[in-house]
């Protein structure tokens, strides 16, 4: 996001590049860090040379989710200079699309420098002649998303790295609070919007030419939080049907207090929080990566749930746009089962479908990498279903959407107010569903079993094949496309290898945009979706086994068989891919 050339090993080029950055950098800390690296580089320190090369090897990519990267100086890092330029590019785009007087809402999480970046963004918006509405303190991402539609803003900026490691930050962009199409109002930017904003950033001059106001932005106070909490509760259309003891982890993030209050208003007073993880802490001291999908991240939550004899355990990720759910289950080791993102998705999908069936209209949506049961649930209730590309950029834009999810623990349960994933609203919906089932003498596990009996048991898992560099991953994908896919998985012949670059069906006659991915299907209706990660050198593999439940057969026995089959598929993939899994 600057015109600086890439760093080369020649000392003079490095000195010129770094000096140019230091001259424009508004932050004393990153200026000093760069000056120190430059001095070490010129003294022959190879580590400093490598650090400078990495910091200036290229700008952060600005795409459909904005941008995300490690904190530090340079155009390839998240810092004040990069945020100022990104905001200025967004403002240039808004002036072209909306005109003068555009409105931008700005929120931020509790990570290192998030508040500083948010104030910089507000200063740039104000300096560009826009109206900047800045949250008065850190907030969850769903609150920022809610604000776009609630306030009719033209754009939203959320400074967050979601569930990334502690050293990361990010700049997420939403558009269209006043858009004509409902499905565009408050959604994440999508092509060609991302490319247009990126071009506007590239066209900027030096940092000194970007106007930044000293004041003039407006602060958004508690009224918006109140409106969001009320909407979370009222949109669910019911309150607790039975008492539940809920254990909650905020994962050192910003969603804990709002989630507890939303649960209380929905009728759940017995909420026990994980004390070590409740207060915001940018260091995330109890977890290596604050992502509920990562092994070990839920340990403190599950230990407390066992001690408290809880009915339900919920973990939010740090910006509270995702949530993970665990339930008591005597059939698994430790007595608690962490539900997969697909399992929570079909539970919330069944709940949403029952509500939508009263009107006979509505669309359920899930990403192509997610499990396939949601389509059967929609059809069972007389509703439509759409398959989308990966990510809520696409899920949230499905016309007529009443519920959408992706397997990575993201759930859009109230698209009329939050056109994105919302971990807090999903947590309240799961608590309400659990309470209704408890009042009926049932449980979330029994509902999953009933859905399996009706639609077949769909068991899913994700694994990642890692490599030292992206070239290895590219080679694996090329080999798969050129006939190198396995002939069998778990003993079942592979009957189809579909290249997502050819555009998969959305399930309703339309074609999805081309994407870098492969779908492998077997005669037994097993499926594997493989796609390279957009941020890391790894290949993501989404595996699904589908097994019918014979009459009289206990579901746990079939689930065990399906789990064993998944394990064989994973082993077969390890051999076929030829890289570390």
C-alpha cells in the first residue's frame, strides 16, 4: 500500500526504502523499530536483513475481508501508516460511489493498537469530508455489523484480527448500509468492490497528502449496544423454557459482557464465566491461538463445565463473531462433546427452518466446504437452499436468507439486522434451543440423533496439510487436477473429481464463481473438499461421511462406524497428498 520498492540486499536500496518509510511513518515506535533494524542490517546482521525484506516484500493484500497481518513497521505489516492509507482509499471509493457526506462507522477490538488504528481511521474519514461514527470503547464485530443497518451508514470499518494469534491485527470493511438490495446492506465487501478500493489505495500519494482531522468525529455510546442486545433477544421470538446452567468463555476477547447480558434477558441467569478468559487481554495468556477450533483451546471451559455440572458450554472467539458449543455426552471420553461447526449449523438450521416454515418463505445457505445436511433440512420444511463460496461475503448476500452458516463456526441467525456471522446471537439461539429441549425431556444430542435418523448421519471433520512454501501446495493441486486424485477413499471408488475453477452449482441452477479447489466424491457418498488456505502455506481438507441409520440401529453405534470411516479417509488422504497433515 505504498509506492516504495521491494527491499533488495543492496544496502543503499534498503537505506533509501526504509528512510522513505520512516519519514512518513506517524508512529514513533515503528519508526524506532525500523531505524534499529536498518542499523543492524548495515552492520551485517542477517536476521535484520530478513526482517526488513519481509516487512517490505509487498503490501498486505486487500480483499473481500479487508486485510489482516502481523503488527509491525513496513507496507507488509499492520501499522498506522497502512491503516491511514487503507482508510483514505476507502474514502476515495465512497466519494466516487456515494458522494460527499458519506457515513462510516468504526469499531475495534481489544488487541494491541486496535484503538489507535480506529482513531486514525476516524481522523482520515473526517479529514476526507465524511461523517465518522467511532465506537466509544472496544466492541464485538457483530455490534459493528449491526450498526451499519441500524444507523444507515455507507460503510463500516472493524479493526480486528478475529481469532488470529496475538501478534496480528486487521482492517475489515463492510459496505452498503443504505444499499437498495437488502442482501447488500451491511455485508462484507465483495468483488469488484475490493478491487476498486485496492486501486484507490494504490493511487494515493505520500502519507503527508492525506488529510487527517484532529477532532470532529462522533462517539457512539451505550444506546447502540442496548439496541443490539434487545434485537438479539427479540429476534429469537422466545425466552428460556427451562433453567440452564451455562458456562461461557470469552476467549480473552470483547464479547463476554454483552453475551452474558443477552443471555440474561433471554431468561438465563445461571451463567458461569471462565474467569481466566473473561476480561479482554491482547496477549491471550491461556491459549496459543484464541481459536475454538484449535486443539486444547476449550480445555479451561470444559474443565469448568464438568465441575459446575453445566447443561451447556459456549466459547466465543475474541471478536465474538464465531462461537463453539459443547454438550454433556456420556458416550465420549470426559463426558463432554465439542460439537463441530456443521453440527451447530444443522441445529440452528433446523431451528430457523421451523420458524420460517410458518411463513413458507425463506432460504437457508451454507458454504461449499460445509456439510450437506442443511439442504435436506430446508427441503424437509419446504424451503430453498443455496450453496455459496467459502466465506460470509457470499453467504450473507443470498437473497431471502433467513439462516446461513459455514463449518468454521460462523452462523448468521438474524440477517435482517446483522448481515454476517454473529457468535453472540448464535449463543443465545443455542441456549434457547437447549432449554426447549430440556423442558421436553430431550437434549441437543437427542435432536442431532433424530435429524440423523431422518436425513442420514452426516459426520464431518477438517484437517490441514502443511508445507514449507505455497509452491508445494500449488504442486499438489496441479497433480490432483491432472489425474492424481486417489482412486479410492475408505475402500469406496472415487466417482467424481470436480474442479471448482469450473464453477460449481449453487444447488438452484446458477453457477458459483471460479475458485481454487477440488471436490472428490465416492460411490459411498463420502466427500472431500480441498482448497489452499488464503493466508498460510497449507491445504485445507473438509471431509464428510454420510451413513443411513438402519431401523432399530442405535445412532451412537452408527456414529462410531462413521468416525472410523472418517479416520480411514484421513489416512488415505495423507498418503495421496504426500505432504504433512
